[in-house]
C-alpha cells in the first residue's frame, strides 16, 4: 500500500461519520495487543488551549532528553501532523504500513470503526514501536467518551471549560465540565487552568470521587511566566505555560526534569496557527485559529496588546456550527476593513451570514464578501496588518496559499463530526 492509497482509505471512513464511545477503540487496540499499556501518557482535554499546552509539554520533555510522542487534532494541512515523535511527523511509508495492518484487522470488529478511532490506535501502535518515554495525548472532543480515553495517564490535564460543541457535550458549563473531567482516572492527579467557578467545582467533585489529587493554576502563576521566554503570543498562552510547568514540576517524582529544560522547552515551543505572525513584503499577517467565542476573546486581547493603534484588516471564515454572531461581535469592532469569505469545508458558514454579523457589530467598518480566501488575500495585499481567523481549517488554507508549507493538502480528512449527544 502506498501513502496515497492509505490516505484514500482513511478518507473512506467519512461515510461512517464519527461517534462518542470507547467500545470500538478498546476492541481495535486489543487486536494489536493493547499498545497503550506499554506507554506513559499526559492526557490533555479542554475547550481551548489544548494544542498549545500539549506543544509546551512536548517541548519541555524533549528538552529534558526524553523521547516524546505527540498526538493532536485536527491537522492544519497534512494528516501526518497528528502523530509525531520528537516533533518529527510520522513518515509516509510508516502511515502506509499502519493503515495496511489495520485494514485487515478491522473485519474482526463487531462494528466498523470511525476515522478517529482508527487514527487513535494507529498513534498508539506507532508510539509503542518508537518506545516513547512519554506521550502528550490530546483529546479529540470532550473527554469521557472520546476515543483517546482508553489510556490511563500519569496526569490528567484540563486547560479550561467554556461553551463550545454544545450539541455534543451539553448546554451548560457544568455539563461540559463533566465531559472534560471524564478523563480523570482513579488516583491519577488532575491539573486545570479553568477559571469558571462552576467548572472548577464540577472537576473537583469528579477528582474527589476518583481519589485524585487536584491542582489548579491561577492567573498569578500565569503572571510569573513573564520571566520565561515564550514564543506563543498572548496572556492566555502564559496561562497555558503555567499549566504545563505545574504538570512537569509536580510529576517530578516520576519524571525528573531540570529547571533548565523547562526554560529551554518553553523558549523553543512551536505551534502553528495560534497568533502566528507572517511577513509578506511590508505586510504583517496574523494567523489565528480562533473558532469559538472564547478563542475570539483571547485573540482580541492579544491584538489589543500587540497591535495597539494599528489599522487592522480582518479576514474571516468560520464554520456554521459555531456561534458566529459572538465571534464577529468580538472581532469586528477591532477592524476598519473586514473581508468575509467561505471556508473550504462542507460545514462552512455562509459569507452572507458573516457579512451581516460583522456589519451589525461594526457599522463603521468597510465590510465586503468574496468567494474564497485566495481572493480575500488578493484584495487585501496592500493592507498593512491582516488578521486571518475564524477556523483552524481556514488557517490551514492560509498556510498553503502563503506557501508556508510544502505538505500536500489533506484537510478534507478533518471533515467528520459525531452524532449529537442524546
């Protein structure tokens, strides 16, 4: 099987949709000898900041000399971004071998697995084969019924709890917090940077039920991160950094990490599409995958802090299942010029809806709608500061159009969503 054939086979899983539940993942992992039992994990859930926190944890442990696996989703451009060891993406031939093996085992399952279930087990097999010392393991959606939850980690991490994916996780903060807290295992310490009182209370209750030590990270600890060099921009990233550092330090009795490794790891953290600044001639482009109201608020705060007084142009594309009115309400007032367009996805919000929301939020702005991101970048090429945002899928498109990646586009593999919670 070639890499191209493997990707096409994975693409065929779209017809099975996606679902929340662990039965299939446990069964599939069992067919391969339960590779998760050979590994140590730090399991990371949360509404926003999961990827950035995972990137910081990975960088710190790698700086300490460990072999580190990193599992994240979605990918921005290449499927191989999801599975990395020491920040090197899994090779194409290794993807092909894993998929080929899975293809002949799937028939032994009672029900056909989903794309995410298959990829989860692929990652487990890969990390076990590479003999990773630690795996930074990001949830896909929620936590309790997410495929990644078949592991027993050495730490459970919940970055924050905010409203998003309500149709699957619940309509209130406590409901969503319970789903996120579903990754907590008996006797395994839990860490969170959540600030909502109801979320904290819910997570603490679940931790107590599992006899798990419960650690919270405050804004004061985030402020202390100013002494470290952190390339990821924004106050919210300092909070993510404080969370990552707290996890590393408090796990020191299991994995010893010198303070210098923490300093170096934070300093060299890389994570694309999160307030990523790109220069195009004399133009500055900010790429940020803010895809929900909380993400938009974090982006707005970072823009005010780093581009105060600048004349901003907003290029916006979002998904229809998101609260686009709230996203536009936060970001549109910051811009003098706004260009809305359609994300290259089946779930894209209509430009007309984005146009109306942005115009309502900022009546003084020059708001236009165009047919594609390529056209949006063309009509804004003479503007000084452009902010491209609204969806991680949208950021993947931007990375390709700006030629910041040479990976083939496999963004379509992100096109699956679970059935709504019953």
